[in-house]
């Protein structure tokens, strides 16, 4: 994709409004994970070096109107801390709203050492509605628009698409890196190409799964979705989660059975929250009174063997109930092995999967995506609304 980027533009004395993804987890009014804020610093730094007046905008959570617990005040504090640590000499000024004459006047009268943070965009329902007037009011704060929130580019919202009608639009460094990192998967991947998909239900990932089954040489499945495959093949699945309607699963087996790789053994337990019984069983011998919680050791050997010769690897979704330490072994073991694959183009996507590979060091993978839904929709081969506006 040929994007308009900020790399070769002159932003001297220009007001630049940047859509960032500061939808971060909060605890006790503090940012619990600052990864997304950190990922915005490169774009901020470059725009600052290019002489821009920078205005940042983001949503946080899913408020219905103004929600005091979802104001961006903790984000402002964390951003200021990270700017200081990165020697980016800017003072964060946060507003209590995201549109209005007062905000416009304050930005116009700013000095070169200030960076502005607008209040939670979703305090206005017009944001999600992609309301034209709301998008216009956002655009009036700036001369240029920069998209740097890859996690939101699959949404046609006022701050991700509508604003581009009114001011020139460019890709920030993060969005540029995401498009560059993911494009090889949907264009001409080096082969063998193996995808790994972990999920509970197929509906959220069906189009991406179909695309990968068409594109890849093999697709490994993990997570609760494997029990739908087992049940579709007439096997016992105990008390494990399963699709109510197996029509799509059966069709996938009929169309791509030769590409689908399923676990050969399963870790089962009597209870997810406080298990008293945990054992590993063959996939054909699931006890009727237990729940599948992870893939077994023989499955990990099989999965490692499947990706051993692969030149392109894409992983989305943990292989078991990764949040529980007792059921995280399969995911962790696979992540460790994948980190050693220096001869392959390795792409990691999805929040839980990124968490799984963090202990191995994200630098050991070719590309670690910040997108969840956007990552999956990109894999479907779609031109996403927030990317389409950035094409030359």
C-alpha cells in the first residue's frame, strides 16, 4: 500500500491533530499498562522535530456520555512521565472537552513547548456515529490530520475517517509500520506459510480464518475452538465450550481439512477458577465430566514440527486459558519456540498473544501488531476505512 506519511512533510508552525490509541487499562486511577502510550512517542517526537503544534485525541473505554471514571487525566500523567523519560521536552496540556472555541483559541496561542491532549472522544456520541459536524469541529482545531491509532482504523468514526474530509491526512509512524509489517501476509508470503489461531468462538474471526485457510499452507488451531472441531468430528468434548451451530465448522473441515492442524492431546480440569483435578488426555479420550483448558505436550511437539520449516508465521490468540498460570504452559512453550525462529517472518497480533510473547522479548519477532479487530480485518484483505483515507 502506498501511504501518505509524515516522513517527508514539513509541519513547521502547523497545527497537527493526531489520532492515537490511548485506550489503556486503568487501576486505581492509574495507567496499568502504558504500552500503547509508549508506541505513540516516535510519531510525537518526529512531529515535534518538524516544528508541529501537536494535538492528541483518543477514546478510552465505552462511555455513554460523560463518565468521570473514563477521563484521560491518568493518561495525561503517564504521557508526561514518558515524555520526560524520553527527553522529549514538551508539557502536556489536557482539556476537559475535545471541541469548542476555547480549545481552538488555546491551541492557536500555544508555545513550542506545549502538547495538547483532548478529552475522551466518546463522551460525544457523534464520534462513533461519524457525525459530519463533529468531524468538522475536530478538524477546525488543526491544519493537518495524522492517523497513528492502528487499533481503530477498521472503524469509520469521526476521528478515524470523517475528519479527513476537511484537512490533509497522513499516516503516523505506527500506522505506517503496521501496514508495512502486515502487508506480506496478504500479498505474497514466503512459503511455507503457517498461521496459528486461538479463540473461543469462530464468529469473531470467521472471515480472517477463511482468508488464512485459503492463503496459508497450514493453520494450527488452539483455544476453545478446537472442541467445536472435535464435536463436528463426532468426538466427546466433556464440559468444554463449543459452538451451538457447527455448520461453519463442518464447512471449514470439508473445504480445508488437509490444511487444518488440531491438538492431539488436551489438558483437562474439573474447574477453571479453582481446579482440584488437572490431567492430560488424548484428544479422542476426553472425560465427559471435565473441561478442556490447554493443549498438551504432544500437541506442542506437533505444532513446533508444523512451523519448523515455515518461512512466514502469523499467530493470533493463545492456545489455552492463558490468564490462569496452571493453563498457560502450552501458550508459553509455543511462544518460547517461536522466539527462536530467526529464519522466518513472524507476526504476532491480538492483546493476549502480545502478552504471551512479551517475556520472550518483542524484538525476537518480525512484527508485533497493536491491533486486535483491525489486525484481523486487515488479514481479510480489506482496505480499512482508516487506511483508505491515507492512500496516495
